C-alpha cells in the first residue's frame, strides 16, 4: 500500500506542475495511467465550458500467435464553469495489489485556487498537493525524443496530446511526422475536429528489420476544449484508445469539487 500511496502523491503533484513524475494523468480527464494514450495537462483553467462524461480507456495488444491482451477501465469526469475538475478513476493493479483490492480514488483539481486533492474513498482520507509555487521547477527535457519519467516516459506531444509508453519504447524516430487534417464530425453530440499524426521509424533505428509506423489520431471539441476521442497505434505496444461518452453539458454539483466534511486531510489533526 505504501508504494501505491507514493505513486498517487507524485500523480497528484502532476496537476500542479502540469507534468507527472511516476504516474501520468489524462489532461482532459485527470485519469491515472501507467501506459496508454493521454492528452497533455494544461496549466490554464478551461472556464465557461462545464460538462460531465464517462471516461473509457482501452489497451489492446495482439501477440505474434494471434492472442490478445485487453485492458479496459471506465471512470467519470466533471468540470464546472470555473475550470475545476473531478476525475473518478479506477486504479490499475500495482505490485501485489490487485485492482479488486485497490482503493477507490478521486482526483480533484482547482486551477484557480492552485490546489489539488487526491481522495481515498475507501478510508475517507484526502491528500493535498503543493501548489505550483511550492514546487521546484522540473528539469529541462532532452533535445529530442521523450523525456524519461521514472518507470515510463512521455512521448512528445502531438496536437495537444501526450502519450505514456514504456520507457524503452518512447522513441518515435528522427523523421518529421506527417500530419493529416481529418476534418470535422459529431461525436457524443458535440462537434469535434480530427488530426492524424504519423511517425515513421526507419529500419534499423531501434533494431527493427522494417520501418515502423506509429499513428496518433485525436478528435478534439473546440467548444469543450477537451479531447473526446483519441487512438494511438504502435506495432510495439498495440492500440490505446481513450474516449468520452454520455457527455452532459450542464453545471455539475458544486459539492463534487470539495473534500467531504467527514474526510481527514493528511497532516491535519
């Protein structure tokens, strides 16, 4: 449990400094990831665009024998007109802790007040993350490729989206990516614009016999200012998909963005 708590504290701090250290968040939702696709986190509050939605993440890896490894998780997202966000995210299995036995966690971020809380609904505790001014500046990223962040790495942002991949697979090649405008369409009742970015890794760059193609597809709502659907296809890791469904464009209950009165905040008596 101590390992999980340490991971969560680093993750909660990610809200304040916009980049994570050991765990990565979905910037549109705040969801916790150890791998997969995630939009990058913005330090600027998105105001005047409230909504609630269901968040679904799916990872599919097809093995050489045709067998598939599929992981799916579902949570919820809420954002109010002031830009405060709440993410109810199922925790992945960590070490000897199975998903069934993992605590139920909620992540609250208030960019206006520069505060973030991680709520443990299982034991009714809350941890407050330090503000951006209380955190040391993060080290600069390397000149090329992904910036290593502990056990994982953040692949370079593409059209406002950043991806968490295993550290040894973050390299996306030296070639300039090809960017394709996919136009507009309606998803879940909102208008979205799409972009497809293709990175090519030449043969021999990472020990590969043939060129590798990594494709990132992102559909963003200009009105909600958030990613509604994204898919990353990498022959080394498989497909990672993120999507928002059941989008309701209304003001969420204000109580969702505060610490319940019966919760104990770490460090307080």
